[in-house]
C-alpha cells in the first residue's frame, strides 16, 4: 500500500512541476513578445534610426570617391563656424549642377589617424589639422581651404554670392 501512495505522490509532484513550468514559459513568452512588438513599433516610427548618410565619409577616403569632381568638407565639432559653413554648403548643394559634397567628421574615432597638429596633403595623404574644405578632381586634390577666411571666400564663390 505504501508503494501505491508513493507513486500517486510522485505523479502529483510531476504534474505540479509541469504546470509551474508551462505557466512560467507562457508568462515569459507573453512578456518578451510584448516587449519585442513595442521595440518593433518604436523603431519603425523613427526614420532616423535606419537612415544611412552617404555623404559622410572617412578621412582616408577623401580622395577616392566615385565622382570625377566633388568637395570634401572636413570639420571638428569644436569649430564655432561649422554651422555657418554647413548652411553655406546646403545652399550650394541646392544649386543646379552643384558638385557632390562629402563630409568628414574629424572628431570621429575612425578619423583619429587623419587628424593631427599639421595638415599634410602630399603623396596621397590626407591629414587635417582643423576644419578644411577640399576640391577633388579625378582623385587629385586641386584646391584646399584651411583658414576661416579661405573657407568663407571659397564658399561665397561656389554659392555664387
């Protein structure tokens, strides 16, 4: 008779464990699916999370873009004139027949080897010391503007002001 009760107790114990596991699994799936669907809708409501900016390039690629002629605007976020320069470049890009403008953020960790105390644009090197505007034709640097006055003058000319 004792064996009969032990088997009955064992089966009851196994059933209770299975019910608890099924409940735990069901709650886990309910919670994780709800969280995943919220993440999905949040991410789909924001276009900025999925937008790829093809105008930003690495400094080392400044001379190797596919266009024959283009500008490269390398900047540091600490430069107080960057907003003005950027507004001028936007005005320029809206012109008919404007050349492509690429941007190099020198503060980016990937560009740290191309950001130094002295500029160097010789032998295919592209090392910036500060905010700079370059004009590139067929992979060759043809114009460079490094000072505030040079950049403002060049932007005035290309904007047609």
